């Protein structure tokens, strides 16, 4: 009964958020409550949820003050030079922008922290997506895929958990999986390029007067627009965006330092009446800019990131202090400080409420015994004839199981049982550990992962829309990693 209730609860939750019948916050609260009562939790369901919520308070505090800090840094213009640099390198071709997003997210993921990766990637890339009228869902999809693939690095968490649970050296788990990691990243880049091409075609179809059409435009990095429009930089066409045929002049003659000149150097079409810039980090006229404090804000951010990597004090406290200093220096007046906090309140409420609501789902899963029952059932249904394939089966199981439960629950609760069973067929603990981490690209998309909630919140993307685009792709990446591990001998079939 617990097994059926557990899988039914998860299925109902996923259907409701993907069909947008309920918001993720409501689904995370209502669905587990109903199924928990069916499971016989009674009034004890409150204690289950509160016990789970206690473990999430530090995560909620971290995300809350991280949003305040990086939101403030965006407002004061810290990331504007980075965004312009990326624009100069990527031009205005959506395919290159999406590919650049994947590369940036993968590079930043080397620090092993998903929240940091998503904050920095969103801060750098979201203004570009909004400026080019690209879909932010593509950003969250690509960033989620890249970070999930990189999550198997030893300091990322899952690999260390698997090694600890099975009492083996972490390098013994990770090093043989490097070919799988490379293959996974290659698939992510292929997906990114395809998504970029789809965005390019969508923009050409919806805005042919700006981007041209496949028949009339030479490409996003030059050429003429439909209807004979001119290009920027005096019509040279190279590295510039097409100017619409319906009025307007070339932007190459703009005065140095003006908003037009700044964006002209990036090769992005813009004019003084451009409304797409109004609410992005590239708006050169926002009142919150603090150009004279650029170096101070950069030094403060480097110090915060250094403390994050050094892990000397709890991260929530690091961002609390960093936010306080940043607010005090950049906005010395109390009224302005309050206005900044209010400005970022929607993002804070969105992500913190989902983290707290997720405590209901995890609390019910654990408190009612659903997680244990589901794990035991999955182990029991594996026929003995498939024993030699236990490592491969574990890799396949890791895809859904790490999505529906925390890494701790899977690696410390399920993996040891599976590994003990596999030992009877001559499968080593190291092979089982390697197989267990291949599901991480899929795991990182789970609503139980606070970092992914932060990503969709910062990008203002619906979690259901993100799942529609990312889930099947992340499953493909995970299966490719598993297949390469088998082909390279990192995971054997005995």
C-alpha cells in the first residue's frame, strides 16, 4: 500500500505541475498532505513536516540572502561589463548564445555548488535572452543539463556520498567515469546547439522584420533584413544586427557613451525607444547604477565567493553579511535600503516558499515510510536472473529514484542494499557507486533540489515548463553516461 501511495503521490504531483493545474508550491503542500493522510499519518503529519522543515531552514536562508546579494549586484551594474563581453563574443546569434550558456554553466559548475552556478549563469545570460527575445526556458534547460552533468565531480556531493556509503575511495569512483562525463557534456552541447537553432528559427518566423528570414537574411551575425533593411556600423554587416526595414537609421553614428553606442559595440540592434532593455541588467539608465563603486562591489563579490569556496563559516551567514555590507555601502539611506529589499521580495518569496513547501513532500515520504517501502519493493522485483546486470540496473534506477528522493536517502539508504545484492554476482562496490551517479543530470531537475527552484525563480520560469523541456533531455544524457561507462569498462556486465 505504501509503495502504491508513494508512486501515485509523485505521479499526481508531476501531472498537476506539468499541466499547470496547480502551482508547484500548492502541489508540494496539498498533494503530500492528502496522500499522507491516506497513508495513516493522522495528526502526526505535522511533526513529520516540521522535522523535515528544520533541515531546510539553512538552505532557505542561504537562497534568500543569495538572491538579495546577487540581485543587488545586478542592480548596481556589477555584471554589465561581463554581459557586454559575452555579447561581443557571441554576437546576436541565438544558437551561439545558447551554446555559450551551456559552456558558462559547465565551467561555473566546477565549484560543485548548484546555487552559485545558477545565480551567476542567470545573472550573465538572462539579460541577453530578454534582449534578444529568446525563451528563458531554454536558459534554464541548458543550465540545468550542464550543471547536472557536472554534478558527478568528487566535490559535488553525490560521488562523495556514494563512496562514503560503500566505504571506498572517491577517486576510485570518479576517475573511471571521466569518459562518461565528457560524453555527457558533449550531448549537452549538442542539445544546446539544437535548442539555439530552434530559437533562431522561431525568431525569424515571429520577427522577420528584424531578424530577416532564411531566404532573405545572410544570418544573425550580418546580412540584410527582409525588405532591404540596413545593418549597423554604417552598413558593413560584419558582426552587426540587421536594422528593421520599417524605419530607423544605422546606429554606427551614435555618440560615444550613450546607451545606443554601448549596445552598438555589442552588435545588438537597439534604439533610444527600445523597450526590451527596460527591465534587464543591460538598461544603462536605471537609477540603481553605482559606477563609482564598481571596484568595491567586485572586491566584495570576490571575497564572498572566496568564503564560499573556503567553507570557513556557514554559507547563509556569508551571504547575510555580504548583503548587509553591499546594502550599506551602495544605498546608505534607510529608505533606499528598504526599497531594494522590497524590489527583490517577489524572487525571495517564490524560491523560499517552494523550499519550505518541499519539506511537506520530503517529510511525508520519510515519515510515513513510503521511501523505504518504495526502495525495498524496487530491490525485490529485480529477478535473480538479472543479477549480473545489477550495476546497469542500478544506473537506470538512479534516474527516477534520485529525482523522487534526496541524494542522502538514495546513497545512504538504497545504494548499500543494491550493492550488497550485487556482491553475490561478483559486482564490485566501485562499479555500483559509478553506476549510481549516472542519474545526476536527471536528479538536478527535481523540485526537491533547492538549486533548481532558485534557477526557475531567478529566470521567472514556471517549473512545469522547465520540466517539459528538460526532463527527457536529462534522461538521455544520463543514459548516454551509463552506456559510455559500460563501453569503457567502468561498469561491467558480469
